[in-house]
C-alpha cells in the first residue's frame, strides 16, 4: 500500500534489480526511507511481490521523474498517460521466462531516458506490443481466439485501444467491459456473482 502511494519505492526496487543501488540512493535521497529500503531489498525473503500491471505504470512514472508521490489513486499512471503523443515500441523491451512477462529491459531504458514524453510513448507502445505477443502465445497454446480484457489499467485509453487493435491484427477477438468499469466496480460485481449474491 505504501508503494502505491510512493511510486519512488518501485523505481528504487527496479534500480536495485539492475544493480544500481548507489544511483537509487542518489536519486531518492530526499526520502529518509531510501537507504533502509535498499538494505531491505537485499533480503528478498522479507519482501512482498506483486504481479499488478498498475505497479509497472507507477515504476515507469517514477523512473521518468513524472511522479514520485501520489496524492490520489492512479495519479502516476494518469500523469504518464497524459504525456503520450505517439506510442513507440522498444523492440527488445521485454522477455518471457516460464510464461511470465518481464518488462525489465524497458524499465532499464526508462531509467536512462532524458525525455519524459518519449519515455511515456515508449512505455505505452512497448507494454501494448508485449502484452499482445504474450496473449497471442497463450491463445495458441490454449487453442482459443477470444480473450476478455479487464482490470484497472484498462481505464487507460491508450492501453485499451492499442491492445484491442494489436490483438485484432493477430486474429484474436478481444472483449472489453461495456456496461461496467474495468476496475474495482467490475471486479466487485464478479465477486458478488461468484458468491451467489447475484442470481442470473
């Protein structure tokens, strides 16, 4: 929860993964918790991990210097989206390992990116391309050609429209939420349905 409110923590964790601890301390020296956090990162067993796509937006925004602390939910992601002018793709910006998608190569590029606008374009374009490839791989493996897209990140119009188009180009039919929001509102309805509170 603290990392969501303070995206600089996610950026520091990325720099730690890249072996750039000293740089992280220098970048975020205004935060008293920077040094203790980086010491904590040396003990992975004591850390919580996340697979949330939203944290990628937070990390990217912090690495680009767009948002280090959030005053409201989704601030970092919205500020990052607001800078997009024309999405671009970093061709070697992602990897797959045991069916897991990693954007660490992209985040490394963003850590050295002098232009927040170019960084925002690269982040969105590369995220779209990598997700489309990842989903295409799984569709082929499962022998399906339809996917349902949901989650709070799809409130981002650049991501939702770009991913929709990219999947259609690969002959995959994507479905996006229409009558409900893609974030917590839709999740809450699904939870209520699963527990039997809603009868269809």
